[in-house]
C-alpha cells in the first residue's frame, strides 16, 4: 500500500469516526421513544429523501415494517414517500417538484403521525416544504441532516445532525443511525 492510499484511508475513516462520535445519544433516544410511541398508537411513519437520502428513507421504512417487528408487538405502519416514481413524476410535471412529498402527505397523513426527513444538506426545497406542511398539520417531524447551514434543523422537532461536510459520509452515517434505531425498536 502506498503512503498516499494509507493516509487517504486513515483520514476518511477518521472523518467518519468524528461524525459518529459527535452524535447526540439523547436525540437518538428521543427518536426511538417517538417512534415507539407511534408504533403503539397505530400512527403512520412517513419517510422521505432525495437521491441517496431517498434510498435511506426507503430502507428505513422497510426496516421498521420488517426488521423491527417482534411477536406480541404491533407492527409499524411505514411508508417511504420517495418510492412512488409514477406519483412523484406526475406531481413534479403537473404541479412542482417542490410539492412531490406535500401532495402525498395531504392525501395520507393525519395529525399525530410521524414524518422522518432525510436530507444531507438540509436545504432541499421539497423536503422543507413537506416538513413545514407536516408541522402545520400536527405531525411530529424527525430530521436527519449533516451540513452546518441546514435549514431543516430549525423546522423539525428532533434533529440528528452529522457533523461532516462530505455528502457520502453523511448519508452513510444516516444509514448507520437507522440501523441502530430499528435495532433498538426491535430489541428493547
């Protein structure tokens, strides 16, 4: 291995370790408690994101339904708003890309449901529009973000912010967090 490769690997892993170690265990526990309460109240959990964050949103919704299930406990009711490509493209074409998640929430969400927003930058207009709609309509909003200049932070009830500037690392840590959260929901 060249020194250049070794240094790159060590620096990359150190940045990931820093992002993980700076997370708030209190906020992670608040997310778990909020989702646990939603499960037992029969509330829906909606997830959303763009790009890699859409993939995380989809994976998390599926993990809540399948992997967090335990005998004797109610199943989670989870929907990834990023998954319906025909609906997303119809709303984007007919209305605005900014409304792709708002339109779905207007049709499906009720007061007391949960919205989980994944946005590495925390500044995506469609994520912010849906977050604002959710807060105005009585949903609890959980945000996963990364960049320091994130507008999402001030709009959500609980925010897990990864202290990092590299989008791929932020998205990777978000995925690690969702794995931790669904494991806690299944095991505790």
